[in-house]
């Protein structure tokens, strides 16, 4: 019961602060959990490769930040331009992001 309350609290907090939240598996950079993604990207990102939605110029920056997270879980801010398909073209979504390392499981952030 307490775990369910904490989950609800975190989801509410994330929704109040962020437009969307993603949890990544750092082994293959696949989205394992997401909240608010369908409202922004008009599709679920769960199970999809994260870098499919990131501008090529920002991929190395994300890799560097997440590698640092695996070594020492902490909080890091990074600017990422996300890509969203819109019909036959792509829409660029410049974003200010927070990467939060998971102390209980360094394989996700």
C-alpha cells in the first residue's frame, strides 16, 4: 500500500513539473516506462529506442551524461532536442531535461 502511494505521489509530482517523463534501460537505451509521452509525441515511447526520438547532435551528450549516472547516480540537467514525427515531416522540440540516476538500479535512469 505504501509503495502504491509513493508511485502515485511521484507520478503526480512528475506531471506537475514535467511535460513527460521517461525511464531508460541504459543497456540498450530503450524506453521502459513513460508518463505523458503520448501527449507530446502522439504515440507511446515504451519499448522503443530512445535515440530514435533525439536529434543526432544531442546523442553523444546524452551518452556522456548517462554514463556518468551509471558510475555515480545523481541529478544532471541537459538540453536535448527531441524529434517528433508530424505527418511526413519531423518537428523539433528543444527541451530542458533532468536526468536522474537510480541509486537502487544503475542500469536505468
